[in-house]
C-alpha cells in the first residue's frame, strides 16, 4: 500500500483520503491500484437554498481534496450573522457533511461569499468575512494565515512518484475597482493603469517566493475568476492585462513545471488552453461552474483559447494527474457520474 501526504503550508501534515468510507481526517492508506494518481475535485457557484445533488458523485470519484473555487454561498451582505447562518446551513447539508468527514477541504472565495457582488478591496466587512470563510473551511485558529489579510495559501500533495502544489489565490481582498465598459451588455473593459491590481502587492510577493521555492512536478493555481478567457464583458483577469503578464512572466522566470489554473464564477464550464513562450507545455484554465445553478440561456461568446465545448449544466471539475505516465485528465462531471467534456494533456 502506498500513501500520499497532503501538506497545508506552514500548519499541518496528513495523509490524503482515497477511501470515502472512513470518517477520520488524519491518516489513511491509499489503495495500491490508484496510487499512481492524484485526484483533485473542485467547483463553484453553490446556493444553500437550491438542491445540492452532486456531493455523492464527488465522493464516488474519491478525490484527494475538494477545492472550493468561490461562491460557496450567496450572501451578498454586510450582515455577518446572516453570512454565518448560510455557512452553517451548508455545513449541515448531509451530502456536504459526508464530504467534509471524508476528504480535506480547501479553497478560495468569490464575490458572493466575500459579501459584495463584483466586489474588491472596497468591501467594508472583508476582515469579518475572512474569518467566517476560514472557519467554514476549517483553517486552524493557530494558523498564521488567520492573522494576515486575505485567504491565499498553498498546499502540497506529496506522493512517492511526484509532488503537486496548489496555490489558492485571493482575487477579492486586495483587488482595485474594475474599469466600467460603456458598451451595451458588457460590464468591464481592460484597464490601462498599471497601478490597478488583482492580487495586491503583498500577495504577489508571497506568490513569487512560493514559485521560486517550488520543486513540485505539477503546480495548480486556484482563481475564482477566469484567467485565460478574456473576451467576454464580465469579471476576468483580462480586465488587468498587466497582471496576466506578471503571472506568466513568473512562470517562465522560475520555469514552473506543468502549471494549470482552476477557475469558476461564470455559471458555465469550459477548457481554455494557451501556449506561453518559454514554457514547454500549454497552460490550461479549467473553468467549472456551477454546482447548483447555471447560465441556462447561454448562447455563445468568443474565447480564442477555448478547446472543446462550453457546458451549461450542473457540474463539478475533476483533475486526474497520473504521476507515472505524466498525463493529466480534465473532466466536467455531472450527476450520476456523467462526464460532459474531457481534455487530456501529456506533460
């Protein structure tokens, strides 16, 4: 029997679960027949007042970790008791409660669980909201990330065949206001101000240090909003093109191995793929959204990096990284273990 170690940066070490029948969060054996794979499950856009029907499917896939991509709840409020009640309601859901007992849960927030629609650093209750979110995902009280602004962090899954490092980014706490787009049916346009920021300087400095020190074979970035798809008029990294360039430059500068982005927000799911000069592999942005509601009226939008079809059905994302064959499989998964779209990349 082989094991994998799931390491919360700075705080704690434990063996990640591959068996949904156990209720302990500490040490578990990983079945030998799947020991070559690391499996990540993630999702976003989850309302507590709508049916949560996918948690049993997530558990059947036996992921090593569940990653929230944002919009865990739809609070949109400065009323902290109201926000707390929504988190409690989600924790009490039987399906989600089973998941929490079985596998580690990490992740980031987006605007609706942050507390302000399309909000950034102007949100008045961001300090209080941070503590509620970190309580929800069970960040230990003595973890130093509880005492710094924002919800960014890193996690490492260490396996006998390789290492997967997860960078959870915060695109809310430090983000400056977006530039309105005067065109009809478009909210925001790219900014020309290099002082505008998506992550904030403190988070950027932290991220660069983490990248410089990374010896991971696979590097997974969790962003609540899309990184590559930039032609639509909603929130996306393309509202600050210089911030996209900054991350891509860091990937090349430190020759980060096999980077990929997991994103949410859009109420649709899609794969985007981009070749970046200086990197020997394509950068994948896997958008998975949403868990309880989707953009049913979606009729299409441009995305020069899209590969495959857009899916506007309830789904979650699954990433299977085969550390032996060095192949990653990206799957959009739905109810009853249905796979809507699949992308495979040989690294």
